[in-house]
């Protein structure tokens, strides 16, 4: 299909998620229409997955720069507990408590950046260690017990008020996704981040300050996770364990998203799509079987499959580039001989 000089490709390699999503809707819509094809299911899936999708976006940002952030779940937990304790036990008002929780996320991201960029600790190890440190701080702040929830109207309305039947937290996801899509795809910041993640040495030789952009992505990731923690505390109350359940589905969404829309590239809308495709499949199976373990299985299989497919795509692209380079080198080698023969013929 061609529109205004541009080819629109709807091949399985780029839009398999959409086709799978449509398949889930059709299959479960026929299988259990009374419970699956309802506005209640639509609104619940949209709301329940909004926070997971935001953490998926938080994971995506450093991945685009070639870094891993395994501390995302711990940061969500810390923010959730901190924003609650400051209001319930310390008597802070809502605004300053939210600001303090987000500032904590910025601080954790900054420490991650120092460890990775300045001290050259592998991001996988650095953020894994930070997870343990943050977990200890959570215990100190919570005083070994989960604080009671905040029950003020302003606090619950912050995420639970509805617009078009969807809770506000879903629209916060859309705002975050649109902003990150614009930042990564339509600004120099995004180009520098992708260049850093694509080939750090080539980017550095081209004048890109790769350390700066890698550090920025780690700070952005923790900041977004702190915001997610605030949303969770408003939506469901404080939790000492919620964040730890987010790591696997967030990475599964980011890697599965890298096979969608722009294959081989971590991208915002692919990640959001992956979250809701997986959530639709899980919800449908749970309605049919009532098995609660399906979520873990879906996410685990999706992560393994997505990473395997991404690695296969990278190898195929690398082989294609190598083959093209060999062809170009052979062509360059043959050209002088052809020129010499032509010159001899002219004589």
C-alpha cells in the first residue's frame, strides 16, 4: 500500500502484536462473551495495566541507551511507602509528600548514574545492588510494618476519578507515553540516546557525549518509577511488595515491544502495545480457567520469546551488513582492474 509517496507495511514482522491482540479478542469474545466483552473488563484492564506500562516505559529509557535498570521495582516500593508515611505519620500535606517521593527517585537514579558512568560498574550489577540498598531503606522508613492507607478525598481522587469510564491513571499513562515518544523520536535528545545504545564507540567518535546521555536515562527511569509509586499509593494504598512484581512484566513488555512497529528498536508504542496484548491474553485465560498463575507464565514466556527474537533479528541484520560490506569490497577491488583494462584497450 502506498500513500503520498510512502509505503505502509502491515507485515507480520512489525504488527504481529496487533494481529495477536485481535486474535485474543475474537477467541475470548466467542469463548466467554458475557464476561470478556464488557465495559467492566475493558476499564479494569486499562487501569490495572497502566502502572505496569509506565514501568515498562521506565525500563525502556535506559535500554535505548544500552543500559539496564533492575532497581525499578524497588524505587516504586520506596516511593509508595515514602509518600504514605510522610502524610500519615509525619503530617505532611499531599503536595510536599509527592515532591519528596519524586526527589527520592531522582536521587536513586543519580546514584545509579554515578556508579555506571563515573565508576564504570556494569549497569546490571549496579542497579541490582541498588535494589538491595533501597529495600533496606524501605524497611527503615516503614519501621518494619506497612503504614495505613491515606483516605482523604483529594488523595484518592488523584488517580481514581473517572473520565469516559476510565480512571485517571490510564490518562497519566497516555500523557507519559506521548511525551516519551516525542522526546525519543522527534528531538536531538532521543537521537543521542539511541546513538549511544546503538554503537557507543561510533557515537562517541561522532561527538556524542555518551556518558551524559546514559546517565540521563538512568535518572529518568528512576524518576518515572517514583511517579508510578505515588500513583499506586493513591490507587491502591501502600505496599511493601508491589514493586517487585513489576520487574518481569516491564522487561517483557520492553523487549516484546522492540519487535513491534520498529523491529530491532526499543520504542514507546511497541512497549505499550505489548503490555495490553499480554494483559488481554492473561485476562481472557483467567476468566476461562480462573488460574492466577497465568500472568507469571505469560510474562515469562513472552520475555524469553521476545529476547530470542530480538537477538535473531540483530544477528540477521549483522549478517546482512557483513554480506553487503563484502560485496562492496569485492566491487571496489574489481573496479581498478576494470579501469586498467579499459585504459590498455584505449592504447
